[in-house]
C-alpha cells in the first residue's frame, strides 16, 4: 500500500466538505478512487460509470501522466504519488455548486433589503461582503465592509457577540449565503442573507453611501497594512489624511521620515536649516553623497517623494524659533522631535504643550537612546511634558554633541523607527503609547529598560493650564548649563 494525495477539482469539493486535496492509502488508481468514495460517499459516481470505467468527460492524471496512457485505472501508484481529477469545464456553474446553493437557501434565512434595513435600525449588524473594487459605487447605509475572503478572520472585530443578529449582503445574494454558512460554522446563531443583494437594495431605492476608497495603486502599495485588522482600509485612509511634522532631517528624522512616508502618512513637514555634510552620511540615510552641500530638507524631500508619490512633503528650510514655531506647528497632528540640541527640545515641548499636540521624543548618545511620548493635552489620560522629566538641561560635560562624543550610526535608526511606530499608533488610535513612560535602549548590552515618568505638579508649563510664554531658549539652556 502506498500513501497518495488526490487533488479534488472545484465542482467535486462539495463532496469533500470543501477540501481541495485528500490523502488516502492504496496500491492502484482504482483502489485510490474507491478509498476516496468510502470517505466521501457519492463522489465516485461522478468519476466512473456504472461499469466502473472512467467517464469520458473526466481525466485522471498520476503526476503529469494521463492514467489512460499508463494502462488504465489498475495502474500501480507509488508512495507519495499525486493523483489529479480533471473534469471538463466550460466556465458555468457546476451542478454541485447549484445543489449546495439550493441547500443553503433552505437553511439560511433570507430577508428583503427593506427587512434588512429595519433589522439594522433595531441593532443588527449589516456586513457588505463584496470585494473592495465592487463597493466604489456605493454601500448600503449603515453597513460595514468586510470582504468575503476576510470575513471569518475579522468578523469578531465587528460583531464580538456570536448571539447578535448579523445580516450579510453581496452583489446578488449568492455569496452572502455561503458567507452566512461560514459564520454559522463559527458559532454565530442568528445570521441572515439579503435576497437579491446590493442590486435589489438599489432597485428598492434604499439609502446608499458612497465610501471613499483606495485607488488600485494604493491598494497594491499598502496591501500588507490592509490585511491587518487594526489598520485595514479605514486606517490606511486615516494615515493618508494625517499630517506629521518632523523637527530635524538628520539621524533621527531620517528613519522616522522614511517609514512614515512608506506607511502612507499623507503630509510630512520637515524643519531643518542645515545642509548635508559628508559626516552626516554615516547615519542620516535620507541623504546621499551627491547631495553634499544641499539643504537637508530639499534632499529629504527628494528621497521621500521618490519613495512614495502619495506623500505631500512640506520642507521648511529654517531654524525653529519662538518667533516662527506657531506658524508651523498648528498645521500638524503630531510632532516628531529629532532635534540635536536642548534649545530646540525645550521649544518643541513648550509649543506642543500650548497647542495640545503629542510630542514624540527621541534622543541618542553614543550607544544609548531614549524614546517617549510627551502629551499633557491628551484626552482622558494626559501624561507629563518634557520639562516634567528634565526641568533643566545638563551641563556640557554630561551631554556633549554628536560631533564631540560620536554616535553609533545605526543607533538613530533604531530610535527613529521607534518614534515612527509611536507616531503611527497615535494616528490610528491603537496600542499602548509611551505616554508617561521612558524607554531606554542600550545597544551594547542589547537591553531595553522602561521607567515610569510622572507629571510634575509644580511644572510651570503643563500643571495648571496657564501657559507662561516662550523664552529665549538659547539663553535659557546656556544659563542652566553654566550654573
């Protein structure tokens, strides 16, 4: 006896419970077919006639050889052989599919579009199972879209209670019957199908909504996001509508900007008054050797636009100051701080506090990095600001610049990517943010440590809701570091 696999064609899969392949043990092709029939009764009649001969509209292949050329059904099969049943097809609906559809019409309750609308008004969930390219012309009002291919994977997100009423709609009322059967197998007890589907819904002049959808190119580009329930099409559209400002187009800003652009964040602002220097290229991966001497924001914009044409890149070739900060920040949803000096860090903090913006913080030193999210203006669960953690800058000997102390080139990549992750979580409203937490990364020890950061009740900037005003930040940092 040999172990073999039999590949089942689509028209016969109703006999195998939908399985496209069955394993059996047999010595010949005929014994294999008989073993298949013992497990899945009735299938043999579709393959052999009353005299046990292969029907004229069916071929059996052993590997790539037709059994007729191997001596017929009594041909021996070797261990691991693959038998393929290949019937003639003409593109129409098979008898097995028609029979299964008739069975479903008996077992799955069908409702009219008007009845479906009334069920939704009473609290039922209406799910449109059509493919994404089918919904561009409209969806039933009040429905949720989950494509048929993802329904069983994502239905719990939309309907966590398996006893709740679920109404399914497709284009013509057929796929929704099969989808309903799938949900019943998952344990959903009250699943109904809309007879006539969306076509009938429109003919009955019921309300429809025309959703905003991704283009074909966008669907291809963001395909891996679309398969994540926490993102999906709605989340991707939200990213495309988002606006993120990156302060600094250097070591931290480079990886953050690249990944935010790749993710499809619709608008990226870049603030930096510096030009590309060859010493930057060891870590500032937005830039190239050919762009040495070019303003960093111009170099960065060229890279990001080449990576993703969807992204609107806004360069600000200027130094951020107390005089221009409020002409820039209000246009954005999130600020990513990749600055390399304390004067800018305190300015970014103070402006974000005043405007209620999340400040995604990252900093590096040689082999160590820090990441946090400072967001005192967050609804429901406000956190501390940067001044709560560091009321004053350190003296020069404890915080030399990168030029003085050096930095491992890949370290800003790690920290900048973590900043990008926190930014995307903020934009999508998902996950547990690094609000009130400081994540410290030690590259030499391959270790991360997390610290709790509390709000300072005496902080002049975030404790009482009364903004004390901007200061001369260069003078503030110089004075504190000198004292």
